[in-house]
C-alpha cells in the first residue's frame, strides 16, 4: 500500500496523461509537495535539496521553459524520498509529469533508443536534458556563492559536456554562465587576469560602445528604420578560447566590443546591415549570414565586424525578435511557440526531428561518460550504431580522459587533434583508435576513443592541405594548417624586411633612430608591421628615406593600405539629376558605388538628400521593399569633370612583388588609387582596390591589363 497523499495534491483526473498541465499553480503545488519531504536533505554536492530545486526552477523560468519543467525540478528531488516514486508521483500529478520527473533521476536505457521513441516521448526527453542543464548550472552557482571549489571532474564535465550540450540546444545564456563559472574554478589565474583587464578598460569600452550605439541609432533613424540597439559584452571564457585558438593578446580579440540590433522583420535585418556598412567600413573577412544559412541548432542572425568609432573593431549582430528569443532561450522558445500554436521561424521548427536527435544522442553520450567514470565497460557497439543512426552528420569521439569531442562526420585523427588543441594538431604524427594504431586518414566513428601520438616539436605537413589525400575533413583544421604556414612566411618576410631597413639605416647614418617613431611616422602601428610591408615589397625603401630626411609623405591609411596612394580628387556632385526636381542634394551610395553609364535609382533619405544606388544593388532592393514611397527616379546628368569611386576585386596567386606589378598597371593607365585592402589565405591573395574614374568606358581595358599580370586569376568590378 502507498501512503495516502494530501487531498489537495491529487488532481481530479490524475490518471490521464497531461492532466497536470490543466491544474492552476502547478509549480507552487509541486514545491509544497517537495518541501514536506526535503527538510534537511542534502544532495551529493552538499547543497540543500529544496534551495537547489528553487534555483533550478528559477533558471528554467528565466529561459521560458514550460510550467511542467519547472514543477519537475521539485518532483525529481522529492522522488529520492519516496518508496515508490513513479506510482506516487503519477497519482499526485499525472503520468506526463511523473515521467518527466523520473527521467531526470536516471539515464535513458540505450536499448530504448535502439527501439525508437514516439514524437511525444522525444519532446519529453528533450526537456529532461534541459532539466539536467539547469541543475548543473544551479550547482555551479552554489559553489561560486559559497566560495567552495568543486571537484576537478565536476568542473571538467561542466566545461566539456554540459556547456557544449547547452550550445547544441541553443541555450546560450546557460552555456555562457556554465563556462564562465567552471572556467573560474578550473583556471583561476587566467580567469582573474582577463576579468581584471576588462575591469581596468571598462570605462573606455563603455564609452566606445555608447558612441557606436548613438551613431548607429541616428543613422537608422535617418533611414526611417525601427530597431532596438544594445551593447553586448563578450564572456570571459569565450575571450580566453579565442585568445588560445588564434594566439591573440586580449586587446587583439576582434569582438570585445559588440552591438546587438533587433528589428521587426527579415527584410529589416538586411536594410539595417546596409546602413551599418554605409556608416562604418566593414571587415570583409568577418561577415556571416546565419539567416540565409542557419546554424545546425537553428540559430539565425547577421554577423559583421566594422571599424567603428576611433577605428576600433566592433561586432554587430542583427536579428529579428523571434531570432533573438531563440538565441536567448533556445529550444524553450520553440516550446512557447508550440504551446501557442505557432510554427516559430524557419531556423528550426518546434518538435523537429533535430530535437529528437539531440536529446537521444546526448543521452547516449551521457551514459558512456558515466560508465567510463565508474570504470565500467560501456556497450560501445550499441552506442556507435545508435548514434550513427541518429546523427549521420556529426560524430562524437572520446579522449583517453573521457572528454567528448564533437566532429563532422568523416573526420580523421588529424581533425580530432586540432579540435583538442591547435598545438597538438601541429605536432600530430600518429593516432591510436581504441588502442590500435591507425593511418591518419582513417575516418573516425562515434564512440571511439582516440589517443594522438605527437612529436616534441615540428609542424604540419603540406600534404594535409591536399583534399585528394584525405587527411582533413573539417574547415577548422584546414584553417589552422594554413595559418601555420602563413605564419612561417610572415616570419621570413619580417626577417627580410628588418634586414633591408637596418641596411638602409646604416647607409643613411641613422642607426640610432627610434624604430617605433619611424613606423608611426609612416602610418604603421609597430616596427614589425613596417618590416612586413618592406619584406613583401609592399613599401618601397624610398618612402622610408623620405621620412628619415624629414620630407613630407602621405602615410598609408588605417585600412591596411599596401602601396603609396594619392589623395582623392574633389568630387563634383553635378553628375546626377533627380527627375522632375531641381537642385536636390544627391550622394553616391558607398555600398555599390555607381558610375556612368550604370542604371541607377534614387532613395530619399532623411536629412541627406537622395542616395543614388546601382540598379542591381541588393541594398537598394531591400530599401525599396521597405519604403517604396521613398524611391525616386534619377538619371546621369552632364558629366563635365566629375569622377566616381569604383571598387575592383583582384584574385591572384600570392607572390612577392605582386602588389608592385598591379600598381604599375594603374600608373600606366593613369588611374588614381585611393584605397587598398589585401588579404592572403594560403597561396591565394584577395585584393580590393578603390579607384577613381570619370566613367566606366575605359574600365574593360584596365581590367584586361590587370588580368595579364603574372599570377592574376580574376580581375572584376565589385
């Protein structure tokens, strides 16, 4: 016989699934039920059980989890004090809530996964995963608040299992907090060093963010665009990860300063992006469109990095309100949409097949991890086969210390090595999979344990970059290998450039000159940047001679100009006429840089006249869709001596002297270059030139001359 329960805790139709959802104040009833059982009860972590449930419930409420999940935090704790918890909870709260609470007390049987589950069960399973996350975060908060240090295994598991799980489910607020608290315990010196730097520079960062926010708010208002703008601080653990992954100092991390822009619609996202890029110069390599191509967990947003106030890099994230809800609440946002009878948004539908895969695959991995920690052999074959069926696009392999590493399907031991640590990847020379030596091109499978054999020193092989040899499958690993070889080239370039500069200083009798002042006088941040430009033939020694002799010179601009540039000629605005309107101010749009005889269209701005775009400009199309009443016909007027900026893109095989040869073409064609941005990736060079032309008539000939330069693969107008 089961002990009788208080009458007020028994719903009238408790035997029917889901009945608990109809009972008012379910969370309050669950807490009252648990409080009678948990007085003086402590968890394994040393926490009082009832306050732990209170904290976990608050975490779930903050991310928008449903009331059943909040109630389950209390009932899963109360279950430890009941003789027959499954039956007693079912009688008191209904079958659905009892299953949810009990599943939070144990791992799902691996054979149940192999048999398959229904859609309703998978939705419950997903909530179980979130309950585990909330419980782990509350425990971390308890340790931090009471100045107690958790065990090393607890901290490692938080960083290597729970934080990636939160990321995979889109629960970023939980992910960031788990990472920061666990990082504080695992590496306190690194944590407090970064925290101290952020505190010391807090006033300066806040001022820059406030200035950027004000500038963007005014620019969007001028375009009639409605948006919520807020500053965003990067979390300490993510700063440390980026510093480690890219070998950066904290002041070199690109997105320490960030703004988040929330707009009403997808079209408004792209319109706001156009305004951002018109206001500030974008960093070409730092743009991601997660709206057109969402992340696997459904995350959607536009990401761009611009040179903001004071030429300081600022990351901008642009998203709709629905995208923001998902970014903050993850799958909990989709439960809310589902309960309201709404599909959500196209990034990830509620109760999708992906949700079920996430829940079940993670439970398999949780089972494997717990068995390894207890020293019990795990049913690897079952785990591998089931995980392969559930997640054919991802694999999950283990380090010898039972850390889970998530990789793209088909990844090799070299990919695994780079995922563990960049330096381990560079020095990887072999691998053991489940104890047996295997070739480095062997595709890995979920559930395998991989032990990398490393050399004491050395670097990667160039063969790894050959896709036909099959050493690498992940983009991350390829980027790390390319970066290593690029660093070797840069190091040699620095040595060559330093030698040339020192030889010049000896010849000029200026060996005592301050190199930092010399570099600053030429527009460079450091002597090393000066040496790199000289060593790559991007800066002639003649320009240094002029600087040493005190003669006037034009330094390169902050955008990374690699050759002496002429100042832009004064532009005349008489080249465009607004149809039917006399003497109306016009300006050429920076996003597409129209020039005659391009087809053009006009857009009436607020306070800055008519912005003139090329007819095929995507930004113009977005603006016209948002505000068709502000589109106005324009045409090219009398050209006279007007000149127009035009962007040219050159793709080439990177080599010394390439930029010099291209600049000679511009000189022969009498084309004024007012801006250059260059970037090298492996053996490829990407160059963006801004030139001034009276029109486009002579452009085809100039592009043909550029294509004739040795190594140039493509030369086109942007």
